[in-house]
C-alpha cells in the first residue's frame, strides 16, 4: 500500500475499512500486552531445576562456604564463566547480585560521587556532565542518566552500531562527555550487532576522550541467539589492550534472561585498576554477594557448552514468536510507504518505525482496541522521540495466539493512523 500515491477518494475508502476493523477490535474487548521484554513462563520453567541445585552441598570445589560472608568479587568459578562471557581475564570480573542494571547504577553512582580515579575526580564536581546515547536505545539506561542530572546527547544508531563518526566528533570536541551507553549484541530495541569496526573504534575512544570517559558496555544479550548461526562478538577488551585504553570500558551482563529474571547472577568486567576502585566502594556497600545463588547457577549452567545448550531451548520458544511478528509486518507493510522495521537474529525486541509523527497515535489506537504497547518516546532520552515514529515491540512474554491477535490490532492501528494523518481527520 502506497498512500502517497493515492487520491482522496481511495484514501477515504481505506479509511472507512480500517475504521470498521478498529471498531470490531474494540468490540471484542481484548486485553493484550506487547510492552516489556520479559521471559515467558515457559522460558522461566527451563530453569526450575535451579530450585535445589545446591543439593544441600554449599561448599564449592575450591572449598569456599557459599553460605558465609566474604568473597566480594564472587565465587572464583563464576568469575571464570563471566570472563568467558565478556571476553576478559578472570581477575577482571566481579560477580554480583541478581541485577546488572543495579551494577550499572552503582558504577554510575561511584563515578558521580567519588570519581573513577581517586580523590578529586568525582563527576559531580566537574560542572556539566554528558553521556552519549545511541537511539533508539534502552529506556532504563536513560533513566539512570536522568536521575543523576547527566545531560544526554542523542547519536544515531546504524545497522552496525552507533554512528561512530558522530560519536568521535562529539567526544573529540567536548571533554564534559564522560560516557556512552552501548548494547553491543542484539541491541535493545533494534537488535543490531555491532561490527568489528565499530567495536574497535569504540575501544579507541579513550585516545581522544577525557581520561575519565567510560563506555558502559551492556552485553545483556551476549548468548541470546535465535538461530544456530549466532556469532560471538569480537572482544572489546582485546582492542583496548592494543590501544592501551583498558580503563575506558566497563562491561556488564547477567543471567536474567538465561535463568530467572530478577533472581539471576550479574557480572561486571573491567580493568584491574577500575575493579580495585570499584571494590573499595563496593566493600562499604555490602559484605559480599549472594554466593549461594552463584553456586546453584554454577551447578546448573556448569560451563560455556552447558550454557549454549540451555540457550537453544530458549531460542526454540522465542523463535516462533519473533517469526509471527515479522510475518505480520511483512504481510501488511512490505513494499509499502507506511513502516520500516528491524529483523533481529536474537535478543528480545523488534524496533518499528511508523511514518514520522505517528507513534503516539498508533499506540493510542492500539490501546483503544485492547493492545498495550511501550509508550511512544520510551526508547529515547527524556522520553522524547523527535520524529515521534519509533515503537518497541516485545514478543517474548505473550503466547503465540496472543501475539497473533495483538499484531492484527497493531497493523490495523498503523494503517488507520497513517491514513488519518494523510487525509487530516
Ligand atoms: C539492555 C538491557 N540491559 C539490562 C537489562 C536488565 O538486566 P538485569 O535484569 O540484569 O538488571 C535489560 C532488560 O531488559 C536490558 O534490555
């Protein structure tokens, strides 16, 4: 459907058809939700074996009593697994509690309050502090910046990661830029995978940035491939070592979407120098992490190949849901002038763009018809999408039937909003 090529009469004809469909959806009292990227119950069930995975034995193979205080950096075996996941050495990993987002928050808090390199380096004492935010991006990253009063600068997201020309130009010209948010694999929400060139250019940013610049490299979807041909990302820390910028990157991940969301294990990887600074503050914040949870995860996941096998089971449940959404989008919008969308090979989201100025109307129409979508603007700093066109679709939680019904409503809402805008009603 090309609405730019339609005359008034044809537009009005389609307007009536989409309005009638909308009315019928409204009358059917749906109550569907395509908002947050949560694992489904069946995905969570894949890890139920965690319950009791310690089998009453709390002493690790290295003789650590996981029930007791201490071991601020986490169980050594778990540090090894984190090192493999994030492509660093074992002594460059801290294993924490159940949320990587809270580790990011803490890293920001420590930098803000105490600085990243000792006395006199706190970000809060440096006047204006800014962060680069590739858009569309993850709303909760932006909320952290907003909470600290850190000014967020949008940079565009290309197919192979943030637009590095923009990133380098900003950083070279403005030393108040202290960081950038990155989700390098199956980025939230576009699903893009950073290219080797992007990762190497990110690793070189420390050469042109302020010395206390930090890349918040959130590898939340490191092993969340939908198909067999998932790739391992080039290791950013290897490039950092080449360019002597190891201190400029902080990496994060967790098992939230591997085992239980909110009851998993989180990881922070950084240079030893950075970890020493972070651990000084972490040691005041807590006496040690939940090592019993770490141990049961270790017993369950075992190693990298155990993890791969487990993630295949997730993919088997997720893949049909992504396919269903993409099939609806293809059938309704391929070859049209109504929409563009991404086709991720993993992760939790599909990013959808309406014609400019329509995201909020589409979301409102879908809500009227009983389908809840992520609020317009959520994928942008301050909740402001300047083109009002991006919508994040999250197919993981609803059942296949519900996705099918929700997508019928969604596609009709996009068509109706587009025609309404075109004819000005
Ligand atoms: C990019 C990204 N990072 C972090 C998280 C949250 O991670 P955690 O549960 O470990 O706090 C999410 C959850 O949706 C996410 O999409």
